[in-house]
């Protein structure tokens, strides 16, 4: 199992749209069998900076997701409300 943080700077005024999209995407992913176990959204107080903290079955499952067409489409659709380039960081890989 691994944990991944995905960081986004959202343009002012688009926070609610970003948060709503996150909720919808997570529900679809959990039902799609792509290897995601859980996801939580965190926002830095007073800013439009977000971290999506995810838990995956494996690093391979996460890599498969970020290389998928669905991920590419989500990123393409979000470009109009995101500032700069999003980044991600793998926090831990744990043996079960």
C-alpha cells in the first residue's frame, strides 16, 4: 500500500468547483476498481492551495491511474481552474 499527495493551486473563485469535482471523481474511482482505497481533500487555511491525499493498493496501481485516459481527461478539464503545474509526492510504501 502507498500514500500519495497531489498538490494543486486553484484560481481564486473556483474553489467550490474544484471541491465538487473532487467529490465526483473519487466516487467514480472507488467504484472503478483501479486500486484506490481512499482519498481526502485538504485545503490550506486562507488560501486556494489543496492537497488530495490518496491511499492506493500499490505504486503500480497509482502509476496506472496517472497514465490513464480518464486521468488525462480530468487534468485537461481542470486546466482552466488550476494555476501552475500540479505535483504529486509518494509519501510511503508499506509492506502488508
